C-alpha cells in the first residue's frame, strides 16, 4: 500500500489516511479532516529564530561558516504574523483532538513562550513543561551569551475538563536518574541531539533537516502518553521521526508534511525499515 497521499480530499475517511503521510500544507489539510480523531499530537512548528537576512554564523577561531538552523519556512515578517500562524494551527489541532487527547509542543526561547500564551488563550490546559537538556549542544562560537543547551516542551490537554488523559506512570519511571529508580522521572530529560547515523543527510552529505528530533525524545513522549493502537498525529512531520517511532511501538500515526524533500526522506526511511524487518 502507498505510504504517501498527495491529493487529500475533503471527504476522506479516517481509514483512508491512517498510517499515511499526507503531502500538503498542514493548515489546508487539517481543515479537511474529521473532528476528534487523534489521541496525541506532537507539534513541532517553525521556531522563528529571527535571524537577519543573509546573516552568516562564523567560527571565529577557524573562520568557517556554521550551518544556519533557519530555512525559508522559519521566516515571518513579524511576531504578529507568526502568532497568527500558530493560532490557526493550534485551533485546527484542538478540533482534531479527542476529548482526553494530549498535545506536546516543542520550541526554544525564541518561540515557546509565545506559543504557551496562545495555547492558554485557546483553552488548552497545561499539564507539565519538560526541559530537554541536550547533552551535546551546538558549540557557543561567539561567546557573548550562555550556550543554548535546552528546548522546552509543553504537555497539555485540550481543556481543563480533560481528566482521563493517558499517563503511563510505570513507563515514566524507566526514565529516572539512576539513583532515583522508584521515583517518577523529573521534568528534565537528558537526551543528545541527532548525530552520526541517526542524522539524515542530503546528496551533498549535509544535514537534510535543521531541527531533526532524536528518536529517543519521541520514544519517551509516545510511550509515556499513549496506549497501543492510539493515533499519534504530527502536522509538521519533517523527516518523519514521530511516525517511525509510533509504528515501532504499535501505535497508529497520521503525518502531514509539505516539503517534497522531507516527504521523500520519510518514504525512504519507512522502506528501509520494512526491508530491515523482513531480513
């Protein structure tokens, strides 16, 4: 069966796009999807890093250029334009969530506070913030401020009346610090960024996606906050890590991705996974 759906229709039923990647603009696609169908959402929107146009990041000691984490889809003309975009996305996401579904939103200091405010304004109810501490952050080349070694995740339900959301306490205990095995895991997670074979590369050997999330991060999220056969939704799927992890652990998924190069990467990852499984 085909993994990729390129022409998504308004009358599409859940079974036609379950465990599929829908290629298209998430705002347009989500409007065509039926309400209250997903159990968990991983929302990884543009970070809006606000880098000046054509700004180059240079390693001072060796005078070489650092790969920018910004792509065209991360650029907005103003905070208001960005906020409007996020609000439109979250409005549709909230409609798609089942009454007791949860959402995980990730961002940096550039955007996470704005997103949190928008979420509360829309009626989402915060459960936790999680600090992802990157054990191998990007180097601090300029030395003019602290090294950025964290990202923040907001874990929330669609409103304050959502009480029966999934939280697998026994699974969460597996991620405790070594000397706290009988305790629930802290809201600080020590996970390295994608490196080595996990980091997907293009034909020139450069990273394919600037903010590819590590499988370990998605594994914690999915195993802690979903049950087998639940539907995990990622409206900005990137290279498809969310769907890959969901599939590995017996969950269903729905992913949306606009960029052709990322859709091709997802298709390749799933094909290689199937080949490996059959060997």
